[in-house]
């Protein structure tokens, strides 16, 4: 019997799926570099299952409980009364177009049609996968993953993932998984600070790397199992707050998209695949220069008034900033964090000549103007809460819990979405605002909506959040939008597709931030990484670093300044102006070029290399001893570059020194670090 087989091809990879000869399911035949599909599948098995079923042994792309009862299924469906818990579907057809594949399975007795969707992303090595369910009778979906990803390994599977906590996000973490199950996720209503919805898998005996990333700004999980027979199976998807999702007859539900990536060049190559994908997500907005911003929060906190802000704006303009952002504290009732949220009106006492005049004064300095807002939050004493107490998440008869002295609006409600959209339209339509920082500082706790019956609160909040962002993009296309959630609490592809930059962490201390950005750049692109120069001391790594280190570190993404410039000496301001001018000369390379991570924060030196056309930019940072002593007396540290042409010549535009590509690849760039010189930005021109 002949079974159908389909191959999806990206820029340099292929992904082949076939109908299984053993049952009504699809399974992975090959995934890797172009041509890997020509030959026997590395995932083929001898079909001697003995104690388990063929479905449990097969590298299935997606299976329900029923067909795959023992080793983990992606879909658990039942009738509302709990009867007939399980599915025994049949293949119902396929549609294959250029770069797309749709496989349909149907369980007529249970009443559920399941469509597996695959789609390539032009210009990248990413394949998107998601699943769509259509019910013909009332059903409960207790598990509804987006996809299962099968990865062949001959040695031990090495997992790389991003962990942390508030102010210590995106820590690159690794473990070996010879056998067993590994799970990460969040039930905080956002991806959270503890784990990013991203995972990389490598074979201990191979260089290549496979990666997945889930586009979902709500509850989620990623689960990897090292299975008998030499394969790792990864399942990922959203996690309903209520434990199950109900489908009515005729209703269709689509899961979040799971992006799947492959690189033969290990984690570094995989990071470049993700960077190209996020440049694709950004679209035309990628070509809009990301301006050097100054944010006033660390200088003034809640003590916001026109005179103080204009003093900061003048100083920021003098050193070369292009954008001035007023953070928290600009609206009525906001003397501290106990009030004001929800009443988004400029405080007339803080801006006695009017907010529009204040903005005009900022713009007269040659600066664009930006504003912070937390549209999902409400203070209990606000006018909004007094008028609409029903708009917050709550459970009848239970007390509401304050987190950061605030409550959370139920953004799944259409009237709340309309309020937020109206608020943003009013602010952006009334005032000359070109930058909006969207923050979110508390997770949902008492997550209920009295009188609404059984609803999918997590999905509805996500849909409301995305609806507002989509409106912002359509109605205010020239406004730059920054995504923030107490730092890096809500960073994933659905948010990145609708914003211009994201804020990885509230921690801006130099060596702490270096570790955060090192992990961040494994999964996300430099052009979306907002990073500030501040005077913050270290939290987890208290070793001091120079102002140059802080600037070079921040220049690895989208440069901003958050320090109190009034406290800087004239010499510090002059140095800052020089770094900002250098950044403006190379930011197109940093944001559009191919990035390579050099070394790691645990090494003596590390950095990031950016390549675009004939230019290579290297941001180099010393992470060694404070005295700057070299590893060997009299010998400089070196950072070996990557991806250069061995026979080409590369000239350092600052010193005139010329290197061969082979020299830079084999020996590296030399850096004679000292306590006074602990960072540098090198620009190499290929001759």
C-alpha cells in the first residue's frame, strides 16, 4: 500500500511528513538541511512494539488520547458529561500548496474535526504549525496543544532554555535529558519571568540544533520527553485557566502558532534563524530607524512635573538623544503606586501650561515625545474603578487581592477593550505622541467574571490584548510601540509581531544586564531589544563597570538612556555624546545585520558580532577581574570572530589596523583590557 508523503522546503531546510503505514496519523519522516528527505527516515522503527502500541512508538505529528494512550497525547477531548473520553479518528484528506500543508482527521462518533496546519515563512528557515478544531456536537477539550515536534537523537538530548525571575530574566540554562520528561510553562496569564516559551534541542553527538517558540501571551507549557528508541518528542501549547475549553456545535477553535526552526550550525546558527524570523515579523517597521531614547523614570520616579522633565529633556537632547519618554507619574492621582491607574488624564498640577504645551516644548528641543501607560491596570481608588467595579477580575463573595497596590481589568470583555482603545485613541489623537510604552505589572489572580458562565478567560484576555495592539498598528501606524510587563514578563512572537521593541528586564545593572541580553539574543533579535544606560548598581553581580561598558552593552540592541543626567559630570555627558554618535553610525548594521554571539558572560571576554554588507561591528566587553589583568602577563585577550571570508582583508576604521579574515577567525581581535578600558566597539571594513 502506498502512503502519501509531503515535503515543505524553506530557504535551506526541508520538513517531510507522511501518512503512517501503521494507523490513521501523520508522522515525521525527515527534518534538517535540504536533501535530508532523500533516503530512509532517521525516525523509522522496526515495528516490534511488544508492550506499547504502534501509535505510542511512532514519531507522530499530532495524536489524540485514544490512539496514543500511554506515552502522551496532544489532544484530550470528551463529551460534557465526561463520557467517551478519547478519540479514534480517521484521515479525511489533505491540501498541499506551495509552502503550505493541511491534513484533516475526523472522529465522527465523538464529533470533532481536527486539521493540522503547516506553513513555511518566506526568507527564513522557520515552519509554523498549529491545529484547528471544529465540533459537530458539544465537546470539552481538556488538552489542546499546538503541535508535537519529533527530534532524532543518537546520543543524549541537550536542552537549552531561558529561565529566571523578575530582574533576572532570560538566563541561558542547559540540561541533558537521557530519559524522562521535562516541562516549563506559566499559569500567570502571561509567559512570565521564570521561563520563556522557547526551547532548543541538540544531539550530544551532533552540531545541529532544533528549536521551537510558542506565539502565545497567556498561559502555556512546553514539555519534552526523551522516549525509548532514541528520539525526543516536544509538545507545546496553551493551558486553559479553567482546565478545559468547551466547544459548541459548529464552533471552530485554532491553537497558537508554534514556530519550528532548524540550523546545522548549533545554537549560534539557530539564533540567527530566529533573528531573521523576527525581522520578517516586524515587516516594513524594520526599516524605520529605532531612535535613541531618554526615559525619565530612574531620574524622577513619580515626581513628575513639566519643569523637571524639560530640564532632563534639554540635557538628553544635548548629548544626542532623539526621543524623550515620560514614564509613570504623569496622570492624575499618581503621587505614588497606590492610585491613579485607569484615570489616564494628564495631571494639570504637574503641567500647568497644559500637556500639549509641555509636549511642544519637548519637541522644540528636537526630540520626539513618548509616554508610558499601563492600560490593563486599575487602582481601587480611581474614578474608573468607582464607575466600573465589574470590569476587574473577581469572584463573587471573595475578596480581591492587590498586587502592586492595583487590580487587573478583564481585557476579555469587549467593553473593557473599547475603553482601552478609546483611551489610547484619545491620547494619541489629542497629543503629539510618537512612542508608547505599554507596561503590565501584575498577573491575574481572582480570575473570574461573575454571571458569564463557563468562559475561556485566558484566551479571551489574550484576544483582547491582541485586538488593542492590532488597532494601534492600524489606526496609529507611525507610533512606535514598546512591549513591557514588569520587564520581560510578556515577550513572545505574538507580541513581537505587533510591537517595535520589547523591554527584556527592569534590571539595567551592567553585568546583570549582560547576562540577560546574552540569553535574550539566543531567542530574539537585536532590533527588538530595548536597552538602557543607567547608573544602577549590580543586583546579582555587583562588580562595577565603566560608563563605556554600559554604553557598549546597551548598543547591542536599541540604545536608550535612563540615568539621571543632571547628576552626570560634564565629562560623563561628553563621553555619552561620543558613544551616542558612534551608535548612530552603526545602528543599521546592528539592527539589520546577521548577529553572532562571541564567548559568554562566564568567560573572560564576550561580545556580539554584527555583519552587513562590507561592515562588521563588534561590541566587545570584559567580564574578567576588576584589575583588568590579562590571562597571561603581556598578552591581550582575544575574541575569535565568525562567518568572515578567510581570504578577505578587514580594516579597523578607528586604528587603521588591517587583519586577514583567517587571522580574525583563528586568533581573533585583540583587547588589552584594563580597569579603565573594559569595553570597546570595533568597526571593521572589508576591503
